[in-house]
C-alpha cells in the first residue's frame, strides 16, 4: 500500500488533489467531556464564573474548523460551506457533535474533528475552576459523505 503523504524518496508532501472532482462533502464527528455533577450543573445553569461555556465552545469550534490546515501540517485549506457545533448534556458531562461541509476535491473529516476537539478544550478551559479532573474522550468520526469512497457511517458498537 502506497502512503499518499510521502513522495518517492520518502519525504512528506501534500497530496495533489487537482485531478479530484469537486463534490459536496460532509463529515460529522463527536467527542465527550466527562466531569463532576457540580461542573455539569454549573455549565447547564450558566453559572460558571468565566461565562457561557457552551456559547464560547461553539464559537471556538467553528473558528478552529476554519483554521484546520494551519494546525494539521498536510491538510489542504478548504472553502468550508458550513460548520455546526452542537452540545447535549449527558449523565456524566457534555457530548459535542460537529459537522463540516464543503464542495471541494477533498474531505472535511479533519475540520469536523478539529471543531469537536477545540470545543471540548474550550469547555475544559472555562470550567476547570469548577472541576480540574474533567476527562476528554471518545473523539471519532460518525459519518462522511461525498468523494470517491462515497458515504460511510461508524458502526454502533464503537
């Protein structure tokens, strides 16, 4: 199997996507931040001293998705057509789900993952005064559409 990000002499390179068709592509990812009941309650009630945790995390996730190629060395800069970041309270913390979309020649999985990761880190940063023991986990791709490989959905058992 040839490694796409290495040239013939083994040096890192950005993959040439000029021959790929520009198609509508979307990726959806999720991640979790586990925390104490007190931290969860404070976030849900808007009582964290730093302010509205989820509003800040949403903006941070969207901004991060737009800068993914600046953070991940061999990612292409993409013209994103949409980025969403949503939250749901769980029994032990917060679930973050992000979606990224483009009409371009390469996928948006890394943009969606970067949005989730940055939103989770923002939640940690804003709520660490309430709970320093929070734990981030479960980052994964849920689904993708578009491109040569077509649609993909994560198995439920992951």
